[in-house]
């Protein structure tokens, strides 16, 4: 009963005029919306309908015109076909000339190769009989090792090279020791024979099984055919060196005295040791460890050779004949090695040489020691310097930054955060700026790394779905890695948005509230935020950040700047249209509705102006229609 009466319907004096005005206003509003859409999106379709072409020619003139166009088109096609045929003929002639030139060059190379073969000291060795003999073994090994082997990446081959390197080191260390020291007798000779046979078996297996299977590069192509790899190895100088190194001169011991002098030819397989060293360095995470060990091995081997030579010189002079020579007491090898260490390193305290031979030997020892050890120490310095170059650069950068902060009296808590950033960045990625390393790689390598790390994440971003895949790859190459400390704000509400962020590792939190204590959501590795800011315009503050995002712990983020995106979109106009359309939809979906309504109201007022006030006469008639005036008359009467 206390509710107010419903409002009366609007006054309509002329129904037709009212309907016409309402229809006109509706059409104007629709047209205004379409034109506003067109102004925002330059790629939108025009609302105007293209009128059909009105023929202005008579039928005979129209037919004649079409016939002339057809004839002109046929002549143009005929001319184009003649030009194409002419170009094809010229190309055929050039190809024929190139083919003849290539055949002539190949013939010259063949003749030169035959001449070289005739002039070679070591002719090609035919192994047909061995191929027939070892054919069953080769077939069996094909099922185990495969038809061919990649010498750079196959870990099985690198493991086998380690066995070959051990066999080579056995020969160069023990054969020289057996040659100088009296280590041959009836008791130990059988053990030496067994070890020699085992090392020779390793060499034979390497020659017959592994080396013929190694892939090689020919004219830029990787040859993976087993027959071609075998022929390539058989024609290489390495095969001839391997055959010479395995010749069984040891059989001369059956006629002469047992000695290791007949195994000197095993030393020429030194390339196998260097190949093992190179392959091992290529797969080690810290290759400098092997380089230091190898350089130390060179030093020990030089001392070993000097110990052997000193013992031979002592035997030549006569054991214990003077104070300088070895006196024959104790372990001969250990005492001679001790002399070599003190002599070559120039420690001093050695007995004085007496004879001219001893003086000459000692002088040569000093000269060789100075030269060899200065070379080895320089090499060791280079190895250690290369191993610690990155850390040295890190320390120098950090020291320079600390000196700068102390000069300008930066607060201690800021200095501590900067030191923490330096230490964590170095511990996490081993460098301060990983882009310096990637810039040294060829483009195809950088692209492969970027695609492997981030392409799957980019493809999940709704804004970039449907865009050209190559455009996404170009965007990946523009990413920059930045590390944020715990509590650092990545973006703040109200900041100008010029970047998009991809979380590489760690987590960030979207926070709010009076003191940013409320956590709305936590984003972890693989998540993306800030992508809308890449497409928003700075007009009317459209690219302002709408939330606070801070790092939760240490966070490593990839950053894509708006400038880099626009540079890429120049080359992909279709993707630019897709991004413009999707970005507009996402902005509408995420934008505040109230602000949008107010904006539309303001634009409407700008277009039509303020509503004028109702005239007093019309108000009076309205009041009469409502009955207010007649009621007053009844009351007065």
C-alpha cells in the first residue's frame, strides 16, 4: 500500500514522428559504432557495400573488347613462354658447360691422383684376402656396432679410444723402461709377453673393426656407407701407419735376445692418443681437468725418459765408479727418477760430475730442463688461465661494482642485494650475461637452443596462437634473460608496460592490498604475464600495469620488449592483423566494464551534445494529461 505508483508512460503526440526519430537514432548509433571500430582497427572490413559494376557498353562493343583482351592475353602468354624457353635453353647450355668442365676437372684430378700414387713411397695396400677371411666377423660386428660410427658423438668409440690410449701408453712407458733397466729375465719375461700380446690384440681390433667404420665428410656430405668408409680408411695415410706399427718384429726374439727394442714401431701410433684426448675434451663438462692431467703426464714422461737415459749413462760409465753415476743400491728406477727430478727442475744439491762425459751430460740435462719445464709451465699457466677466465671476469666485474658503490656511498642494504645478485647469477648460470655466449654462435645454433627452451611455452600463449611459426622463432631470438632477487618487484601497478615476461625458473606472485600482503595468484616456471601491454597504446594510459608482480624467491625471467615485437611484425603483416584483433578482444575482456561504459557515454555526449531542457508549455500539457490540474479544480470547487 505504501509503494509509489508506477511512472506513467512517455507522452507521444505523433506516433509516426516518434518511430521515425527512434529508427534514425538507432541507425546513427550503429553507424557510429561501426566507424569507431574501423578507426580502432585499420584492418577491419569497410561497412560500405561495393555496388555492382554497371555495363556502359553495347553488347557488340563489349564482345569486341573482350575479344581484343583475349588476343592480347594470348600474345602476352606466348611472349612469356618464348622468354621462358629461351632462358631454359641458356640454362641448359650453361649446365652443359659446367658438366663438361667438371668432367675435365675430375679427369685431371684422377690423372694427378694416379701420378701421386706412382710417386708415393708407401703404395696402397690390398686387403682382399683379409676381407674374405674376416667377413664373418665383420657381419657379426655390424649387428653390434652398426654399419658406421660417428667418431665425434658416439660414446662407444670414445670408450674404445680410452682402451687404445692405455695400450699406447703401455708401449711408450714400459718398453723404454725395459729397454734401459734390467727388467728381462726368465721369471718376468712370460708376463711381458702376455702384456705385449694383449696390447697388439687391441691394435688389431682397432684396425680391423673400429677404424673402417668411422664416418667422414666428403664435399660437405657425411658419408655413412660402410663400404665407402672402409675404402676411405684403407686409402688414408693412417692405415699405412697402423700397418707399420703392428708389424711383428717381436718374432726376431726367437733368433736373437729377448728385448723390447723390437717394439719401437708401436710408438708411431701416437695419433690415437691425441685423438682420444680431443674426443674426451669435447664431451667433458670441465675439460680443463683433463688438460691439466695431460700436461702433468707430459712432465712425468719427460722425467721418465731422463731417468732411463741416466741409468744407461751410468752403466756406460760403470756403476759406482764415480760419485756422479748411479751406485747400484736400492731400486734402480726410483733412484734414477729422483735424480731426473732434481736435475731437470734444477733443484741443485747433485753430486759433481767428474769426467768429461758426465759434465757434458749434466750440461745437456740443465739446458733441456730449462727449455722443457719453461714450456710445460707456460702450457700449464695457459690451461689454468683458460679454466678460470670466466671466474676472473666475474670477480673483476664484482670488484668494480663494489668500488663504484663505495665511492658514491651506496647504502649497505643495497650493496648486499647487489652482491647477492652477482653471486646467485654466477652460481646459477656460470656467467653474468648469457647473451654474450649465444652471440658467438651461428644463427642456426641460437635458433635451435631458443626453440628447444621456449617454443612450446610461446605456442601456449593465447595471444600468439594462430600466428606464423617463423615469427614466433624470431621472437624467441629477441628474448633477454633477467634474474630477480626475492622480493624484487617485476612490475608495479601504474607503470608503463613495455615488456612481456616468461618465467624460466622460480616463481612470481601477483600481490595487492594496502601493503601488498595479499597474494592473488602464484605463477611458476612456464607461465607468461604482461603480454597485453605489448599491443596496448599509450593513448589515454592504455598500457599502464594493472597489478603488482614481485619475485617469490630467486626468479629467472625471459623478457620481450615492445620495440623488438614491432620490429618483427613489420615482416609478418598477416600475423600483425591477427595480433591486433586478438589483442583488442583480450583488452575488452580484461578491461573494467564501468570505465568502458563511462567512456562510451562521454563519446555519445560528444557526438549528440547535451539533452536540451523540456519547454514549460509542454510540461504544462503533460501535467494536464496526468490529471493534476483537473484535480485541483475539483478540490477548489
